[in-house]
């Protein structure tokens, strides 16, 4: 599955986070304020209706971006987990030498600039 397909699947199940909701509310208030300022004969109710429609469109875009971010994160995690598991299995089956994390800086491991010292 691609990231876009996963994002489409999870999109109905997620909402906006707190920061996105606050940004959307600010956007709606600014749109309403600008409409009333630039169109003095527009009624308060009509300005509110148009601002709400604009905010809904913005919320949809925010939700789509959030779904894509979650899908990207989950695919990256799955890819890295699969790579780790394949190395672990190769080591346990004797197809690959043992790999260890030393925690030491690169200079202390005897490997510097691609050349063993």
C-alpha cells in the first residue's frame, strides 16, 4: 500500500489536533472580520456563513495533511522494523556476522572515512 492509500483509509478516523483546531478558529475569525470590513453591506449572518464554509475547506486540507503525516510515519516505522527484523533473522541463521552497537564514537571503532585502520 502506498502512503496516499493509507492516508485515505485513516482520514475518516482522525480529527484535527489542538493546534490545528486553534489555527482553524483563528482563520475563521479573520475571514469573517475581513468580509465585514471589505463588504460593509454584508450581514453578520452571511459573513459568518461564508467564514464557516472557508474554515471547513481549510479543516479538510489540514485533516488530509495530518492523515498523510501519520501514514508517512507509520510506513517509515514499518520499513525500519522490517529491515531490523531481516538483519536479526540473518544473524540468527548464520547468514550474516554478528552486529553490535558499541556506543563508542566512530574514531574509536577503528573505522574512519571508509577505511579500516
